[in-house]
C-alpha cells in the first residue's frame, strides 16, 4: 500500500512519463514539417529519432549501473547536467 506522499510521487512520475511520450510521438507526426524548417531530408530527421531511441537504452544501462554503485543522487545530477548541456548545444 502506498501512502499519500508516495501516491502523489507516483502520479507525478506517471504524468511526466505520459507527457514525454506525447512529446516524442508529436515529433514523429511532424517529420516533414521539421525537415522543411531545418532544411533536412526526412531520412535525416528519422535517423535522429532512431539514434535517440537507440541511445535511451544505453543511457539507462550506464546511469542505472552508476546509480547502483554510487547512489541515486549524483548520477541523477550528472545526467541532468549532461542533458541540459546537450540541449543548450543543440
């Protein structure tokens, strides 16, 4: 049984996961428009989506092992900093 706080955390995580899935799916629905905006072919855009999907499992393995070895806090902080840096560079 989950207490009230655990239920709230679960619901927040579930809704965040749902919105992330919606965001990723909306990109796939707009591949042609994204390609036109950035002057890239559909193949380039879909390759970017494919690489993203392939590297998600790699990141999960790497940061999962780091989380088991060093605790959850610092691998999470490093993951967020890495993600933010790549997003800014992109």
